[in-house]
C-alpha cells in the first residue's frame, strides 16, 4: 500500500507542475426517503404510513424492517405486531407481492423506478415508548412507526403529515422546512418523537440554546411555574458541561390520569404525568425530578455512552454492563441538579434516599446480583419482573443512584471537598464526548479526581452484590445515617406505652401486595421463618390461628398479635388444596433510615455540603419515615 500511495503522489505532482487541473467532481445527490403520515381513523387509533422509496435504493431489491425495541427502554417490544396491510406499488401504480421474511422484516423486489410502500399502524398504548392516537392528539414514537431500509440506514428521510384536523400543530426536534420534517438518517428519525394536537407551545432561551415546551392535556398546576423550574434545571445542567451540545431542544409533556414516565432523546424528551398531582408541592418536585433526569441524558447515554449504545442494532438486544452508570448515576444526578437549581429541597431528596437505603439495603437480591449483571440482564429481568425478582435482582436505577451517592462522597473525601460527581461527568465529557465511553474510562476519571484506587469500590458495589456503606457520605458532608427498628419509629404517644412495642416486633417474612388488598402472598423473604416453613408466592391465607382473613392487612394485624417466639398457624390454599403451616415468630429485623445532620459536623463539612447540594446545611432533621406496611 505504501508504494501505491507514493505513485499516486508522483502523479499528482506531475499534474500540478504541468498545470493540468482536474475539475472537482460534485458529490452525488442522495435522494431522501419521503414519508407521508395520514390518519385512517383517529377514534379507532389507526394511521397510515407511506414511504416513497427512491429507485436507486431498489435496483437490487431491498429488505425493510421495523425495530423490535426503542433506545432508552431496554426490552424487545415487537412493534411489528401493531403493523399490517403492508403493500407496495411502483411509481406507475403497479402492485407487487411482498414476502415477509420474519416477524419484523419484508423483502422487496428489485425495481428500476421509485415505489410507494404503505402500511397501517394501530396506536393505542399511551406510554413514552409506544404510539397513541385518538381524536385529541397523536403521539408517534419513531421505532414503533417508521420502517427502514436495512441496507441503507444513512439515507436522509423527510416526513410530512396530511389529513389531520386543521387545528392541530406538530412538535418535534427535527428541522422543519417547506412543510416537511428533515432527518439526516434513520437514527435521527427514531430519536425524534412527534406530538400532534392542540398542545400549548412555550419557548425560552438558556445559555447557548433555544427550548420549546409542548404541553398536551389539562392539569391542576401552574404552567408558568413548571416552565420556570425547567429553565433553572437546564441551566444548572448546562453549566456542568459549559453549555449545550445542541442549538434547539424540545420537551413533549402529556398529561393523562395515572400516567407517568419519561424517555430521553438526543434533542428532545417525551414526558408523561398525572394531571392532578399539583395540589401539593410534592407534585411539582416530582415532575421537576423527572425533567431533570431525562434532560441529564442529553449527555449521559445519548452522547456520552458505551459504544454498544449507538449506532444501534434495532432488530435485537444491545447488551451493556453500564446501565448502572447511564441510568443509575443519572438518577442520582437528577436530584443533585434539581436541588442546586432550587426546585427541589434537601428534605425531599433525603427522604427519598433514606427510603431507598432501607429498602435496597434489605432487598435479598442485593447479595445475588451485581449492578453490572443487572445492567446486562435488563432485557429479560428489569422490564419483566416476577414474584422472585426482589429476591434475585437489584434495581440498577435505585441502587445505581445510591452507588452514585457513595461515589460522589468518595471523590469529595479524597479531594478534600474540591471535586465531586459533577467534575467526574465534566471530565468524561471533555475527554470522550461522543466518541464512546468504557468502564475503564470511568474508573480512570474516578481515580484522578479522588486519588483513590477504584478497584475496592468497584468490587464492593459494582462488580459484585453487597451491602451499602454510608461511611464516606457521613465523613464528607457531616451527616449521620440513623437506623430505627419499627417499634422505635412508633408515634410519640405509643412510645410512652411499652406494651405497644410488642405489636411492632412480630415478624415472619411475608409480604403482601397493596392493590387489591387480598391475602395473597406477594413475596417470602429468603431465610425468614415463613420461608423455612414452606410458605410461598401466590398462596392465599384463609385464616391465621383460626381467624378468617379476607384482606392482606388483616393477615398483618393477626401476625402482630402474636408475641416473638410464639407460633402462628396459617391456613393456606394453593391450587384448590387447603393446608395448615406452622411458623415461629421472630423479632422484626427490618430497619428504617433517616439521613440527619450530625450535631458534631465541622465547618469544613458544612461548606462541602453546601457546595454539594447548593443548599444550606440542615439545622432540623427531616420528617422520619414510618415502617413500610405489608412486611411482617
């Protein structure tokens, strides 16, 4: 190859010396795929999508496919189950037979001219991962809507909407020109959801970018307050990275009863919320936490990511061990950013962290699965929980956030308060940007900022399952983790009566669901008396010590009536067969936690706390948590 390059260089030299200049050839024009979306029947949630495929893409035949999943939600959802009436006509109106290759792919014949591929899509699942269309609005998720050419994913795509109500508008982060939305390739199209309807569109400017906020549906909140809080959040996040990696960003927020969730995209996010949450300040803090989380994904996972997570293989699972970082640490950072933006209080955040610390510290699965394993297995476990899930897995969101809390404290202790998690992300962004990120890169940045060998922390909390450790958190910020037994957390008046503590001490290891409140066992804690005696998931408790029980709360009450070391007779039905099982009561091992200010905190710790949270060091402890119901 070296000789070839040398000969080519000599030829170019001769051409230039003889003043023989060749005209620069223009780059070939790549024709886009033109997409038309029309409503078939809004009331019946049906739309029609037509792709005009250029003839140059069809000369050798082609395969079109629909993704099996959407980035950001790691579950194979088989969107093709919502698609039918797939038909092909050429530009002269001739019909062609299509062969379906598998569940989500169709073989097209070889053609010398452009062709029109049309199909029907059923859209009746309102989530941030799926399509929903009705007479009020249309929410279209790219992966669930648009077929793509397998051999040509980089071809530009143009999208138009026709036939929808004349009062409807369209919101999207894609560039809009001459009535058409332009995507540079399929990946950009999939990463740009559409909202159609009579939404309210707001705009604001922050740092170096413009923002749009489309709100669909009525609610009982103050929209101006939501917008102002959002502006504070994006400004705080952008400050970490020295500005935004885009010039325009779009929020799509839809209100619907009992709805919730968010999904990140490169230059936009889809958000769902219950409309009746704003009668309390917690409602605003909740939606600000959601906005903060999804917006931080602008960097963490959408740009700064494991190379596996983009470009994507949309046909199958894309495995990574870094979801604890991409999702868990984002879950940690959303609280931090919201606090520093002044839209969420320390009291709210510390109650959330305290609750998670108690629940995940006691979750049996923490000793069975590591965060890396949970990340890798998300495709088969996280979105498909079973009765056994709490006993065999960890939640890489919640435990990942707690590991972020510990990791931040480690960095602050090691750097004597001068560095923290924000510096970690800023350093990773500076070094790696959109080039790809590995676990080794994260460990290296952690070591540089903290001065600590990362291996002990990674082995204890990321590569292996194990207990949480509050030592660095307490040392960094002047806090203390206070554990309380259920009887120690009783109301003040009940604490005065020592005999009442007995009722909070009884425990056998059974958990019941809350909706509906039926006496069917939801979980049995491994190693507990109920587990040892043979009680199991799905069994219905007919009676406790001969007393009929029709509700899960009644079973809990009857358990609490029995003193520690006494036995309980459970009358149980399973698959129609009634049996009686004896269980010995033990003292309840569960504990609640409260993260409180340490009265002995130093001035240096208080300064680090304020730098960390953007809020003053707390002088009063937050409200302490009551014991979880349903665990006896």
